[in-house]
């Protein structure tokens, strides 16, 4: 399997999942989710997927500064409607990492480990997302804005070629390389695109 090597340099997110422990999936319920795994689940890597990963990573570090984040016990709210813009894409990535879902998630075992209803859209917040620990109510708001990491100017003409059906194989390859280069630069400049408050 070949993929951009910068995926491997993105720090993974350490979690503990009580349900995974009970069901014997991982020893002590401890595991890590990498950006590569998120890309596989999403089917692509883009500024939106990268932003969802970075927002979740930053929020969990703030909420669990000295311990692994507890998957399945984190409520996540978004300002947008589920169907608006890329809210659904972001929600899917956040769900993969935190376990939070709207109504479709796991209903629990004997009243424990439920993940449904932990994700809400169209919330009254002034940030990209709000993450809240269910156990103690501590919340953080996260803002993601990659606008200061511009796309390469060659990308637009290449995209126009692809949309018109006139792109050669090398044009398509170049477009993909430039696209991933922007994603790489977003990760390299994460401090400039993510704000936690």
C-alpha cells in the first residue's frame, strides 16, 4: 500500500475504551487511532478530514491533559446542520475517534457504554465544535480555520482540466500531489489553524 509518507508523521491519538475492554477487543481497552486509519475510513485525505482530526486531537489533549481520552464518554456539538457543507464529513471523523454519534450509535449493554445521542448538530455555539466530558462536564471549544494555508495556484487549472475531461494522467497525479501537499502543510502548521478555548 502506497500513500503520502507524512501520514506516518502525524501524532496518533491515544484512547481508552471501556467497551473495548469489556468485549476483549484491546487489552485494558487501550489503543491508538492514527491519521492513516482515519483516511482509510474516510476514503480520502483533505483539509476537512485533517481539520476534523486536528480539532479532535486538540480537544482531547485539553480535556484529558495527563491521561488517555475515554472513548464513548465525550459529547460533541457542531454549529452547522448535519447536511450543511462538510459537517457530516467532520462528524464522521470525530465519531470514529471519540465514539460519539447522533441517533445511530451503539445503544449500550445493560445501560452502560451507550454512544448514541452524544453528537449534536445545529447547536448554539460560536466555534467549529464543542467537546464535553460527560463525567465532569468540562468543555472546550475548538476553531479550525485553514485559510492561511493556501492551495498551490497550479491546482485550479488542473482541476478545470479534470472537470472538462482533458486532463492527462500526469495532470491528475500532479493534482493529487499538490492536494496532499496542502494537507501536509496544514499539519505542519497546526498551531496556526487550530484554536482551543
